[in-house]
């Protein structure tokens, strides 16, 4: 009975079996749902869908749908990763892969459309100008799941102009698409489109800036006048190219491909490298043409342009793959520096070898003085650039005298010393040209005129900043010394015709003889010096006042004492009153005389109003 009871009351035994292979897990059902949601949106925007979808943009109006699309692609990718681990899910994996290809084809089209349609607002100039303000907005929109960031983006966008708004939105959309495609393994397709479109924009921009791709042989055959025009175009272009064009492109590239440093580098390098090399290669080719002094300033302009842009060049082309651009810029600086070195040496040699043998009419400013000082004053405007060039180029002097360089400040720069040396070479050459004048007084007037021109050039240009006030003062004293020598020699006969002691008693015969000698000496001096010139009005007035004061002082006593006693018959032998002397002297040094030691036939080229520069 007991056994029967036990048997009847016990439930029948039942074996526990494992889950059926066809049962769906929670993870799998979630992935299936991701595929279903993605499929509806991807098929809707398939490139093979309706005509409307073909002509409109996913990122055009309803931005919430573009956000959902990118979200769906990421979910689809998660599903693919899950099904890869499931052996029995091959059909679902193929389905997901097909949808992913459709999505990437759509995003590829969107990427191309945004780049093409926004060429105007994505030009490098606009991008570089708006880079700082756009950075926060771009980073916000790329995080499509962060509603707070999206609100921040909306606030930033609404605070800017329409053009800036279009640029910021386009950059953010490009970045979002690029991030999605790169994460999905389709970065290569994205990069290919970007490189093609952006490289054409860079090349087109440089073309409009006047930058040409020239070979060395062609540059060497171009006439200097034409080449100088091309250099001017290059100078106008290089600043814009570096600070705007390449800078803006680097910003755009870094933004769009923020997800991958390697892609950023390769993309920017391929877009900009060839154009940048061509841009910075031109100065090196110019530096290799046949040099001459007049070409120096254009080469200094190019050197200065590259040197000023170097911080940006180093920053923009910081990648290893763009190091060749930095190397080319440095190479151009080196070659331009070598060319300037050669031209400075040739310039100094040209001064030393000047062979002009004709004396300047009236002892005026020599053409060599004008040319050299105008040239050197222009050099002073490039003192900063020249300082870089001459740093490793010491000046070897052959025992310069302390009087020549002692007036320079003790801590003067190498460029100051070199400028002072060039002026000294000129002054030494001018000193040798005094031998062309037979009249010693005229030779000193020549030296005074030319040194005064030098001093005025220094004082009224940036040369004064290089040479210093002491240098100017020292050479002004030399001008006064030359002027004093001119007065002493040029008017010696006039002064010596008068009695040494004007208060001493002399006979009327002696007085008559002194008067005749004075008249003859003054007539000769006046006639001769009427053909002489002092080009600087200040120096001219100083010399005339000095001579008149000394002459009147010496002549006044004699005149007062003998003017009524010296007569020849009814005619007085005293031809000049003291006041007359000053009137006569006032007409001198304009090179208007008709006779003298030097013809004044070309004196009309000199102005009575002062020194011409």
C-alpha cells in the first residue's frame, strides 16, 4: 500500500533539455531591431530611391533626420560587429553589410555635395577668418547625441552672419560625415573626394594670386623688367597664401578629419605640398639669375616676406610629410642671402672701381655720391633683413682709422659697421677725385658739397638710426673743416690785398696800391666763383655769411679811412662799399657765372633753392 501511495503521489519525472537553437536572445533581438530601424531610413535615402531624394540633401532642412541617419549607421555597425561573432547569423550579416554599403554611398554623395555647394563659404580666407569662432560650434555638432552641445551650437550659429553660419554648419556636417565614414571603415572614399575638390581650390586660388609654376631655365631667360613684375605679384601673393590660403586649408582639414591624425596629415600634405613647394621655390630660382646691384632690393623683399612668414610656415607645415615645404622655404632664404652677399660685394667693388674722369661742374655733388647714398639709404630700410644676412659675414678691414669708425657706438651692429664702411669707401673715392680740380679752393668746395649731401642723407633717413648721432656730428664737423679750407684758399688773395693791420698808418701810394689789388682780387674771385655751386641751401647760406662777415670786417676799416682820399682824377678808386660786398656774395654759388675755371654751360640743371636729393 505504501509503495503504491508513494508511486501515485509522485509526479512523473521529466528530463531538462537545453534551449532550442532557433530561440532569439535579448542581444540578438536588439541587433535585429537596430537593423530594422536603420534599413527603413537608409532605404529612404538610398541613391536609387525617389527623384526627390536624388536631388535633395539629407543635411539640408530637417537636421534631426541627418542626426538619426548617422545614429542608425553607428547602430548598424554595432549589429555587424555582433553578428560577426555569431556563426549562424551570416544572412543577417550580409543584410547589414548591404545596408552599410548603401549608407556609405549616400554619405559619400552628401560629402561631395556639401564640399561642392559650399565652395564660396569654405574658401580658405573665410575659414581662417572664422576659425576661432567656429571651433566650438564644429565640435558641438559633431557630437550628435549631446543635446546640450547641440543647443550651444545653435546659440553660436544664431549669433553670426549668414555667410559665417553657412560655413560653420558645412564644416560641422563634413566633420560628422567624415567621422562616421572613417569609423565604418570607409575613410578612403571620403578622403579621395576631399582631396580632389580641395586641391583644385588651392591651385585655382594660387593661380588667381598670380603664382606661376616656372622652371629655372625659363626664369633665367626672362628680362629683368618682366621678372620684376612677377616678383611683385609673388610678394603680393605669398602673404595671402601663407596666412590665409594654406592656414585656412589646414584648419579645415584638421576640423573635417579630427577623428584621425594620420588622415589629417596625409590629406593636407597631398592638397598643399606641391603648390607650397612651387610658391617657395620661385625666390630660389630668382636668386640664381645673374646678379646686379639694382636687383638686390627685390631679393631683399622676397627674403623679408619669407622670414616674416616663417612662424606660420613652420606651424602650418608642421607635419613630417610637409617638411619638404619648410626645407624649400629655408633653401630660398639661404640662396637669397647668398645673392645679397654677392651683390653687396659687387656694389662695394663698383664704388672702388668707378673710373669717371670728368670733374663735376662748379664742384657740385658727384653722380656717384647721389647714386651710392640713395642706394645705401634704401639698404637702411632693410636693416633687419640685412642683419640676418650679414650675421655670419664678418667685415674684414685693412686698418681702418679711429676717426673713420670711432664715431660709431661701441655696441653697433654688424650692419651698422658695414654701412659705415660703404660710406667710407665712397668718401675715399671722392677724395681721390679732387685731383681733377686745378683750383684747390674748388676741390675743398667739392668735398664740402659731397660730404654735406652724405650727412643730409644720413640725417633724413633710417641711416641715422644705424649710424647714430655721434657719426652725424663727427661728419658735420668735417663739412665745416672743408668749408673753412675753401674760404681760406678761395678768398686768400682778397684778404691779403688789404693791410695786415688796418689801423696802422700807410702812405696814400700804399693805400692806392692796396685798393687796386683788392679790386682785382675781388673781381677775379667773384668772376671765378660765379661758376661754382653749393647745392645745399643751408651750407650755402652759412658759407656766404661767413665769408661776408670776415670780408666786411677786414675791409670796413680800410674803406672808412681811405674812401675819400683815393681818386684818379674825378673818379674814385674805391669801387666797393662794404655793403656792396654782401650783395655781390649773395649771387654766388648758384653756378650762374659766364666765366671761370669751370664752364657753367650746364649749370641750369642746378636749383638756386637748395640741395636736390
